[in-house]
């Protein structure tokens, strides 16, 4: 298994992982009605087919895995990172999301039981806030966030991915994530 940081570009991306949620439950929570097979797109050509303004999300659901992953087609949009979406996805479970917009602008959110419990914007140089930010803050500190001086060559996006990978046990197969994955469109009404 590979690390998310080995699969995703550090320029911009949005990845959300939900624990123990079957794919059909994920689709139901996002109000996706499937008629036939879902269209599949590769990481490198999804925008080309779906458009730059697409609210498309690619689903990676490895068999017998603890987590199901959502990769935004256009990482700059951050669809799967939006609080209403995270609240829906985390009902009865938990979700963790990392959204990187630009260099040094990375957002990390943790949701549990339908509530966003921790939010961190690395651009603010402040620890995560929320009703239960301790676990996320510990993970972020462990990889170098919130220090007086950041280590040389510190990459917010990579470090945030490393923090959640380590703390939550996230792992993917690079070939599967880069290859064709079922793709859905999140309704703007859910935001």
C-alpha cells in the first residue's frame, strides 16, 4: 500500500476518507441515485472529461479496507471537504479530509457522528479548533506544524497528508487511485 502523499499532487487536491462506510451508504448520504454502472475516470483526465467547474468526486473503495476515499476531480473546488458534506458522511462514523488549494494553504477537517469536531487552516499558523481538536493537533504537531520555525523545505500539503495517514491509518494503492475510478457528482444543494 502507498501513501496518499505519493499519489496526489502537492499543488492542489482534496481527499476525504470515511471509516467503515459501504459505497452504497456513501451514495445514499450524498443523495446519488445510480442507474447502471457509475462512469469511471482516471486521475489525470477527469477534468478534461467533466469540466473544470465540475463537482465530481472519484470514489476509491478497496475491498476489505477500513476506509473509503473520495478524491475531488478538481481539487481546487474542495467539494468533499465542505462541512455539510462531511457532516452527512460522518453520521455514525468518522471522516477526515485534507484540502490543499495553494502553497501553504491547506485545510484539514475531522468529523465524527455528523459534527465537524476539528478544523485547521495551515495558512493561519494556529492549531486546529473545534469541539475535540486534540487528536488532530497531536498528529499535526508530530509532523512539524505549530513550531516556532518550520523545518527547511516544509510542505504544508505533504505534511498534512502525512499527519492524517499516520494518525488514521490511511493507505491506498497508487495504481488504483491513478486509474479509472467510479465518479459521482455532488449536488450543490448539499453545500
